[in-house]
């Protein structure tokens, strides 16, 4: 086993300097470190194991490429387009004249016949909603080291391969994704406004009583998520998940703005949706997320994703959006 070893004189996070010591009567001239002791993550479950090809005697900072450059961007609210790697690259390309190299995309070819109906009775708050079923995934598959490293250096911790993919695509393209456990969805996906007093337990374990101006993702029996803010605990991905329903949607910024603060919470997704996400990248993000999930966790996706839009002929069933009077301003609570 190859590990990270801090010798006498090494300075670790938390103002800890390694000194010679005697532990249970045995002289100690160093310490084998966990990821938390190195300031890399909160994992304190055991010694940080390195790959078999890690060079013995190498400085860990050099091996882990920790001497990296960190750019902190403080954006005005109108520059939500710069909340992604692609957005920043586009900006740099415009300013310098350098060629823009967009992330490669290889659409998944595997096909299944399963589809899930999507209804948009609150189309004024969600003009476009894409969903795709991915069957037979291995949710226990590990996230690759390169993805974990990139997420952590962007300030996000690794959770699981499927969740990590949704966060990675968000950082890469600027489009938040959400993955539901498909087995926990009853019937059609319904994007609607909350009923007054309706309650939902979120993935952070907190229950919220909702107001009618909160946009919801629901099925035919229950609420599943706060649209553009956070998923619900009841439909979240677990290590036992076999089938995934992947969501990529465009939410009107006015339907999201202010709601997270009112609920005393925030999320990376709501931060982007409040400032405006490019609706033109929705389908591309769906394809990219599917590509990565299938590559890391296996499974089969359906190439012709369900893509519901505000127009009644583009996915919403007859009467679903047309029978309900539309509010022109999503900031106003429905009657």
C-alpha cells in the first residue's frame, strides 16, 4: 500500500506541525495521513491510499498537482453566462480571438422503448423540460479520479457517480441537471405550482411548507422536487438505484428568484437559474449527462428524449397547459 506520509517538520492544515513523538511506547518520526488531515476532503475514515504507480519519495503536492492556479470570479447578476467553463471559454475567445474548443459530445446510441409522459401545466415558469430514462445503471460504480479532482477544485464534494455527473455537466456547460430514481416516480412528470401548505422533505433532510408561487416537479401522486432549487428526499438517487430519470429543464428566472432565500436555503442550481440559464444548451446538457452516466455506470438510454415545451403540440398532453389560465409574470403567486 502506498500512502501519503508527513515527516518531522511537515506543516499540515490546521496549524499542525509534525514532531517526533512516542505513541504507546513506540518512537514515531512521522504520520500517515487521511484526506482530511491533508485538507483535501472531510473523509477521515482511514489512511489516504494512493495508486500503485505512485512514485515513492515524491512530494505529495507535486504528485497530486496541488500547486494549481485558482481564479475567483465575482460576477454581476446579469452574467450568468459565465457560471460555467464553456461560458468563460467563450468570453476569453471573444476577448482574445483564440479559437473556442467546445467539449466533445458523442450521443448515446443504445435505445430502449420506455418513455415517461411530461406535462407542463405551469409552462409559464417552465417553458421547456427534457427528460430521459436510463435503465440498468450501476449506481455503486466509483467516480473517476479526474472527475472527483475537478469537482473538488471547483468547490464541490464528490457524492456518487450519478450525482457527480450532474454537477460536472453543470460546471462544464452551465446547465443544472437532476437525477431521479425512476422507480420512485408514479406516472407522468408534472411541472406545476405548489398547493398552499403542501410539504416536501428535501435531500438535505429539511421539510418545507410551500406557497403557491413555488414551482414544483411532481408526479401524478406526490411532489418530487423544488424546481430549479433542490430535489426531494423521497425520489433521490441511492446506491441501490437501477433506473434513472434524468432531467434537464429551462426555468424562467422569475419563477426561481427569491424562493431559495425565502426558504432559508440555496443551491448551485438555483444560483444559476435565478440568473438565467441558456435554453439552447438544455438538450446538449441532457446528451452530455447521458453520455457520462452510461460511460461510468453502464445502462441504456433512449436517444429520442422526451422534450416538452410550452407549445401544446410539443409534448404536453391535450388540455394540460391550455385549460389553466396562464400568469404572465411568474413572480406573482397564482390565485
